[in-house]
């Protein structure tokens, strides 16, 4: 028997990320190797990765990564897709058999382009058309789940420890300018393939360490706008909130951060810059139901960049480091040192302070 003090009790879940500001592509092996020193933050019930820039040959098409329970479900879903999209490529996602990953579903990917005739008939722009198709499959098609749907990016996740999930999906064979990673330690939700992080919609992805005590209020608000939270994990709602704030409401990344990790009213009132004070007041007043309460550290991935953010009280650890053109983010410095032993300028962002890194224009 082990007693208190003899075992490490981490604050649950591990996150990590790396991005090249010059758009240089990196293979995926470093991102899963960096999860090894944070092994004890996970419990084998979920691991996953998102890579950006990994499909340059299909950069103009949406990459749907999908789980299917059986072949009949896949055929039914494929018929649905053919009604709405041109499918330019359809294939199994390559994996390697390892004893640590079991009970895998059918794992498939489609590279698709929305049919303009369907978009016109529904009077929707391209991204809204794709988002609605994803929601419809995930909500109404039992046994089918779209777990990634962006352009020139892809998510890879499973039930298992993250370092094993990376080996399972052969991430060393992919190259991307940005990678995020997650090791899951679920406390009050089930461990299943669809519930592993990252959660994605279009090119947006979220990895999250923490717990959302405001989940019910956040979910009720966001579901009024057509989003459906049915993946049995609270983190899912953050992805939809970010999509709503940035794509639908046209907020900047910094403004979106000021909604989900809003400063306290006393902090806002103490701002000497009147325009800043008015903006923060406006955001807190207009989007009160999208404030995320509870401990969290997240990495938000998007086309061309990353954003790291802690809750406003900084109740979960997160550190950032740099080396040359690369920026590294992780729950622990040990993970950053695994990716880059000579990392410099290691610092811990303050609560509610977004760290936004973008790839320079035209770099990828």
C-alpha cells in the first residue's frame, strides 16, 4: 500500500504544444515524446493530438476524421456526405497495432469540398455549411462521429496514454508547423474515444486541463445557436464558444479571451485606459453566460497560430518557452525540455493573460 506523500498527485491532465513562427514543418514524434515526463498526469483514459499544416496536398479541402462503430454506419454516413460534398479522397487513417491501444473503432478520413448547389439552396456560407453537417452527423447519426473537420489540419485521439496514442497513429510520419497534445485524467466524465481531447470544429481545436464548473450555463447558452454538446466531456463546450465568438461574432483572439477568462469587475474598474475599461465592460455585459469558471489551462489551435490561456486565478499550471523561431507550451517545464533541451525564456503566464503566437504571413 502507498501512503499520502509516497505517490505523486498531479492536478490532472497534461497539455503541450509547439509552433514554428516561420512555418517550418516538424514531424509529430517530438510532441508525443514530450508527454512521457507528464505520464502521471494521465490515467490511460484518453490521449490526443492536433497537427496543423499536415495535409498540404489537400490544403483546399476539409479533412473529416471519423470514428465509426461498424461498416454499415460508415456506408450510411458516406451516403449523407455524398449528398452535400464532393469526396475527393476516402481512406482508412493509417495506424499500427500496439497492445496498449485496444477496442478501436473504424477510423476513417475523407477530404471533401462542399457542393455549391447545396450551400446556395440552404443560403449558408462555406464554414457554416460544414459546421452544420458536422453537428448533424454527431447528433443524429448513431455510431458515427466527426472528430476533426478543418482544412490542412487533423486531430488524432484514442483511449490510452498520449505517448501510446502518438505511436498508434504513426505521428512521426506527419509534418506540421504546429502541434498540440493532451493526456486525459477524467474525474467525472467517461473515458471513450470521442471524449478524448482535442475537441475540434472546422480548424479550431482545444486541449484543456481543468474542470468547468460553469458548464451547464455555458452549454445552455451556446446550444441556442445550433451547437450540440453531446460528447460527454465538458471541454467540448469551449471549442464551440470560441467558434461562436471568433467566427460568428468576429471578436479578436484577445477579446475572446477576455470573455471566457473575464477580468474581475474590480480589475476592470481599476483600468486607467478608458477605452480598455469600456471594452472589457462591454464584453462582460454582453457575454456573461460565456465566462468559464473553474480551474483551467487551455491551448487553442487555429489556422496559422496558437493561443494559450489560464483561468483568471491561475488554478492550473502552464509554462511557455522559446528557442529560435519556435514557441513551446506545456503543463510542466520538463515537457518543454524534452522537445527542446536548450529552451530559453521559460515563464508562466499570469491568470487570464492570453499568449498568442501566429505564423508569419505566407510562411506555410
